[in-house]
C-alpha cells in the first residue's frame, strides 16, 4: 500500500489532522507556493462545540460534519489522504501513516487531543466520552437504550441505575450536556415515555473542583450553577472519581453512586505521535514549541492547537488554553510565516488574542465573557447561537442547524431519537447474580 502523493516542484506541507488548526492552515496556505497534503483518520471535519447536541438528539451528525474533499474542491495543489498518523521520522523527513510514509518539506502536527481518563483504565473502559462525532452518536444510543431498558427492568435498583445519568466534569462541555439532558427530561421524555416515572430520571454533574467553569469568572460560574439547578440538575463539587466498573462510580471520599450512564468530560490530553523525543513533551503530553509554533529541537516540524504547548507568550507562560480560537489563530499566523520563510522575510511571533468565552446552559440561558464584560441570560444565549452558527462550514449545514434549532425552540421537541447501535445488552443486567 502506498500513499501515492504526486511529486511537485513546490515545497510540500504535510498537515496531520483536520481539526480547527489543520483545516484553517490548509485554507490559508497559498497553493501557488506550496503543495498541501492533509491527512486525517476521518474524511470529514467535525465541529466539536456542537457535539453535545448530537449526543442529546438535538442535531443529526451530518449537520456538524463536512467532507474535506468538498471543502477543498476548488483549491489547487491540495491532496487529502484518509489515514491514521503513526510516527514521525525526522531524520528522513517523513510522516509514517497507516497507508505508507509521506515525505515533507514542512510537517504540521495538528492531531488535536483526546479524552483524559487520568490513568484510570476501568473508567476508560466503562465511561462514555464525548470528544468525537462517533463518541457522541454512541452516547446517544446508550442514553436512549438505557431509557428503553428502564421501562422493562424488574428490579427497582436496576431501574434507578438506568435512569441516573452522571456527568463527570464541570467545564463547558459538562455544563452544556447537563443542560441539554435536563431539557430533554423536561420536554421530551414525558411525551415519548408516558409510562416512565420522569421524576426518577436523575441528572448529576460532579467535579473535583469547587465550582463550575473554572476558566471563567465566579460570576459566570454561579450563574451556570443557578441555571442548571433550576433545570433539576444535581451538582456535586469536590468529588474526585477513583473508579467506575460500569455500575458503581467511586469517589476518593469513599462515597459511591450507581449508574449505567457515566459521561466523562473531565479532561483532555494531547494526541500522541511517536518519533519525537520525550524531552519534547510537556504538560498533558503537549508538544513544546517556540514562538513560531516550531517544535523545539525539530526544524521544519510544527505543532498547532491542543497538541502544542507554547510557553513563550508572556501572557500565557503556562501555555495557551486548549480552545478552538488558539488553533485558528496559530494556523493563520503559521501560513503567513511559512510564506515569509520562502521569501526570506522575518517571521512574526505568536501572541494569542482572547476573543472571550461562552457556555450555554439551556433554553434562553447562557453565560458569556468578552474582555471585561461578563453577563448571562437571553442575550448571552443569542450571542452563543450566532457565534456557533457562523463558525459552521457550508451554507447547507448552517441552514440545517438553524432549522433544527428553530424547530426545537418552537415545539419543545427533538426528533432525532434513533437507536442505531446497541452497545449494551438488550436485557437489563441483574444487580444480584
């Protein structure tokens, strides 16, 4: 098997990963000056900020995914290959992939991050992550399947475990999925499952931190907590998870909770790429880079976004937050700097410009922070909708998402409750073998 990249007189930029950083870089690079090769294990770009809406049956998967080949159909000197990244051979200037090696003049690692289970193997085996489109679809299937099983469960303890959802992680993802499930409980389940005791359906959000949204202000944190509590979400702070066996979630203080559905959105760690020395990796396995996003000790290899750790920015000496805006801004500057290299011009150092943070809690509820302004409520929720709608690729996807949002808002309903794959047994599992 060969990756089959045609030779070119232009310098070749190989981009590993088609997330926000990789996609933006491919868009910004001048195809008259570079041959651009994008490699990803999926043939589509996914929009992570709305993945929780797929998991909660609010959006269909195709509305937040866009094929790379369609996105770059009109861009010259661009090639896409569907492959997994395996390792870097810096000496040979090759990226090793599942379909063969590809030579590069410049290599950009933009593989993003993956869910961090903090070394808890049993938690990783049984909990439900929500980082990718595939994981969100699996989460939706398990959620709906567990509700169906609760209807036919004979043992009260098993029925309770099937109807108890525990979300681990109080960041934006945790807050947003908690709010979405709470609204699903309030507006959808009574209509779809009239025989189910809706009050018995519990949503818990647990976090080791003392408050929600640790990266945002205490004002926003308190607003988010009030909003979730008003929706019936039970919040538990200072709770460090130690284990989960598929039924019992254990905490460091000795307490336990029983649930068949534990959603893990507690942390992120950089995707690992073999071939780089251990000295190149920093906190969270992120790759150490200089002020131009070039990997320390590896000329012509760069890293962007969640996978990179830049400590040279004086405003962020511990590294930038793992947010989409960081990857987008780094990618845009790198495209300009690579062109400057060819022209023999000086490169510009990266300085992150914080455009603000937002998190939605539910219908008409959100929190937003832009500069010194911090507010919540309907206007923050409306701004959240506009910002995310604008960021979605393609007019078609924007229209589909908007129509779904309008329909859900008017009807208080979500019509995408399909169980497409069963990842748990059809029959409820007995608590007492």
